[in-house]
């Protein structure tokens, strides 16, 4: 089984990287494919950093980790990115190996708004971690009803997760504050060299 971590990565941070690494370790994933989204359907209309910058920051962040790779399937595709198309394409590229989408619990709760979410849950397993600041659900009774039929396809990752979000990092940067130790130094250097996130 291999993992897929999709996201805007605007910018990528240690919250993403710890999530991916701990998922890989806990479920013995062959690898984790990090997939920057072109225009996430739920973020259309919001300003996002140009795709080539977000891609470069992901590349810099995962450099040196032999288990991680980046995929440009969503950036290469025309129009908005849908996870179902990405899963099918990546499975094809990985000789039909089983796939697991890795996501924070905040994202899992929104899954019912995604295109063909039932198909997503049939095509891939889900590895989810309880993100700081979001509810922790331990008993089946309290799972959102739309997820209950798929409960056995959802794997819970127990890992110490970091309370970092890209939104918060963008605000810190705009205010001219330090973001050191929250994301890799190479990414911080790239942000500074390219003058990213100076204005909201
Ligand atoms: P934003 O604040 O702009 O929404 P984000 O930090 O949530 O960004 P995304 O690129 O939207 O980052 O997230 C990609 C995936 O990583 C999502 O599934 C999200 O739940 C997960 N994720 C992001 N940050 C963390 C974190 N600190 N801990 C656990 N999961 C995280």
C-alpha cells in the first residue's frame, strides 16, 4: 500500500511532513506521494500562491527522504483537481498497488462535499489523524453518518501532531514574524528569496 498526501501546501510545513512520515511508519507504506493541488475546488476564488512555487517548496521539503516523492498529476491536469481522478491515475502508475489517502481529520469531515466521495472511499483507504483543535472521535457511534458505512476503510493514525497550519504561517509571514522551526529551513530560504507571503 502507498500513501497519497494531497493539499495546497501554501506553504508546506512540519505538520504535513510529520503526518506523512508517521503514516508511512505506522502502516508500513511503500512510499508517500505528495500531490500539490492545482486549484482545489473548495478554494476556488481564494488567492493561492502560484503552482510552481508551491511545487518547488514541496520538492525542497522532501529532499533526502527516500520514502517521499512529489507528483505533478494535478498540476499537469487542465481545470480543477479532483482526488478521485488522482487516485485512479496514481494507482495505475503504481501497478495497481492499494492506495491510502492521508488527511487530517478536519479534511475527512469535509469529504462528503468532494466529487464522488463514495467512489474515493471504495478506491482507496483513508489514513487520518486527529488534528489539534478538532474533535477526537473514538467510538463508532459518534462518527459522522456518511462515514459509518466505510468505517473499516478508515485507519486512525495515532501520532503526536503539530498545531501548525499554512493559513497561520501566511499570517505570521505577513506580519514579518519568525516561522523558523515550523517548516524546513530550505523552504524558509525559498520563501524569503522569492518574497512570498509578504501581502495577504
Ligand atoms: P490551510 O491552513 O491553508 O487550509 P493546511 O495547513 O490545512 O492549509 P493543506 O495543504 O490544506 O494545509 O492540508 C493538506 C492536508 O494536510 C490536509 O489533509 C490537512 O488536514 C493536513 N494537515 C495540514 N496541517 C496539518 C497538521 N498540522 N496536522 C495534521 N494534519 C495536517
